[in-house]
C-alpha cells in the first residue's frame, strides 16, 4: 500500500474514475479528484499531493496554465506532474515539459503504463528529496563552528585547537589536515584526498608534503598525536 497522495485533474468522468480505479488497485488509497482546472488548483493547494495527474484539455483553465500556476506557487512548485494528453497534442506536451511537468502519458493508456509512470515519478522525486536533504545536512555541518572529539576542540572561527583545554598552535595546513580527519573520525583519508582538501591555501601541496605535515602535526600534539593513525599504504585517520 502506498501512503502517497494522488490528485487527478480530469474533466471526463469515465477517464477520471478509470484512473482512480486502477491506481486504487495498485495500492494507492489516498486519491483525490478534480473536474476542472480551477478545482484542481484549489485541491492541490489544500491537500499538497505527492503527484498530480493533469489532463491538458480542461473546460476552464487548460492544463498548461494549471501546470504554470502550480509551478509558480511555492507550496506546489515541486509536486511531480504527469500530463495526460492526446497524441495530437504534441506541441502541448513539449510546452508542458518546458513548464516543469515531469512526464506525460498519451491517451488511451494502459493501466500498466499509468501505474509504472506514477511510481517512477514518485521514486525520482523521493530520490531527489533525499539528495537535497543530504546537501542540507552537509551545509549544517559546514556551518557548525567547532567540533569536539574526545579531549579535542577544533574551532573553525578562531582556527584554534585545544587539547585538554591547552591551546596548540598549528600552521594553516596542519589545522586543515586535523580538521579534515577529525570531522569524520575513523574515516581513512588517502594522501591524495588530503591534498585535494587543503589545496585552498595557495601553497603547493604534494603527497610527500602531507607526510611531512603529519609529522609536524603529531609533534605539536604531543601525546595526543597518537589520535592520528597511519594506515600503511593508504593514508591517515583520526581515532578518538
Ligand atoms: Ca479533457
């Protein structure tokens, strides 16, 4: 059973009920219908469906305009839209896709095609949302001003590192390496990855230079230097 809400905007009663029947059979239980463009727009705003099946030939506002309005409003702009069209409406299909519709089905369509398209659009949409969420989390990580790992505090604003409340003076690159490794403690970073991550300081960094930096970093960290482990033949990692 699918929890997703489907909105069908279609003026022909037969087609409307046929779509509803078939989606229902396929496990979609939350289905709303609208008989006109205006009603469709209102329902879309009210229920915020997960997918909209939109007929292009509607009696009041045509489907293309419904699509345009849905895309314009911030509440409905990312709801997947599948256009329902006749084969002869090819130009409209192209315009619709350009306006932001996600897919189209030409009438008459089989039940199989209908269900497959709905599922495919929903899947793509969910994948996209998950990716966007990941990016957001990543951004929050970046905005986090300091990280704590055991007795370490690494402050990004002041670029200060303390271990057991004692300040450790690091160079730009040493700080970058420690931050990179500690941010995901336990993860192994190859020298190449470390080079790529700290390139930003404008100095030439080679893989060999990373080894030198690590030696320097460990020296400054003293006993805490053992938190940076060498993984032979691979690179380095931070362990808590
Ligand atoms: Ca129609």
